[in-house]
C-alpha cells in the first residue's frame, strides 16, 4: 500500500525542482483583476513599486510558486494570514491543514467575504481561482478534495500571504 501524501509530495517536489512550467505561472487571474473594481487599487507601476518581483508575478500576474518553496506551508503557530498586497485578513491558522501538496492549504477563508472567486480554464478544464476580495490579487485555487466540514482545499501561494502570529 502506498502513502498518497508521500507520493504527492515526491511528484510535486520533482516537478518543482528546477523545472519551469510557464503554464502554471499564468493561471488567468488578470482577467478577473481587470474586470472588477476593488477597494484597494493601484496602477501597475505602483504595484511594482510596492511588491517584490516574485510577489508581483504571483499576485498581479497570476503566477504560481514552486511547491514546497514557501516557509508558510509548514507554519503551525496560531495567527492570521493576510494578503501580501493589501493586508486583508484572508485565513486563520485554525483552518490550516497539511494537504501534502507543497502549498499552504486551508479548509475555509477567515470569513465569507475575504476571498473572491473566478473560473480559470487555462489548463483546458475549469478550476476555481481565488483572489483577495479587497485588491484582486491572485492567491491560488480552491479544490473540492479538502477535509470536513467544507470539503474544500484552498491551495494558496505562500508568497501571496503575510503571516501575523496571534
């Protein structure tokens, strides 16, 4: 019998070990960002000034960090996870779990209005893309393979988050 979590970790680590996947780096978030007015809004030049190059690529260009590259994947202290772009409270440590995917995962947002959703079809099938509800920053994707009580796995780029201990 194989361990699914170990198998998933091995495959994701292998995929992320120096292999570049442009498809994963462009998940289609720009469309959702451009079509909505958000409480926090800056010009592209201002976002570039406020964010690091990697934060900009993920939050504003819908990029994806390599699996197992974020220290927040293993973060286990009590606290809250905020949007790196605008500071919006997104997730609580009480809702975090180890999904074995290599990205910080949560079974629900901190409240129903913290994140916004859109449909991403870049990989040839529909996925639920997550954005910060306040600034539209790309966070990651929501899948229906998470734990109870929601059954959701909010698979979030650690670069898109700022952890604030309780």
